[in-house]
């Protein structure tokens, strides 16, 4: 099977040894994604819903680069910091995944890397017919 690494272009990928996403056959794994525009600008500070929407759109771009769509997502994992509004996160997740209905895990963690992050999401997709 051919492996395709999808890059976001940030220096952190080389430093930490990871890819934005990896496609292997018909499987696409998207790394934990935060509401970061570029390498340092946090989007939606203080707004869990806004961060979630930005993250899902960022995940969608990575999926598209790998030849997949949001409709191919079979699992999401959502990490929240204490104080994050899980209901706003769930509502935004539902906005994009209501018809897709991937398996999902939503949990609180002690902290995420970097100030201002309320939400981090990772996703897995299976491209049908690939």
C-alpha cells in the first residue's frame, strides 16, 4: 500500500515528527487539530464553538488533500480543557456530522499544548471504493 503524508507546512511537523494527516490505502488518519491559523495564531479565544468549527473546517481541508471528504469520517475524538463549553462543541460537531454520525469520543483533559486552546479534535476516515 502506498503511504501519503499530508503536511500543513508548519515547522512543528519536522520538529515533532508527525504529519497533519496520513493516508494509507483507503484509510485517512488526521492528527489532533487545534484552532491555530498558521503556526501561532489561536482562533476563537474563549469560544469553544468557534474553535470547534474552525477545527472541523481545517480537518476537512486535510481530508480533501488526502482524497477524502467529511462524509468519509468514521471516528472523531474531541478533547476539551476544563471550562470548555462541551454543549457548544457538541452542537458544532452535530452541525457538520449530524447525517454522517461517526463514532465519537468527547472527554476533558487537564490541558492542551498552548494557551488559549479549548478544543482539540482528531479524525479517522475510510474512503469508500478506494
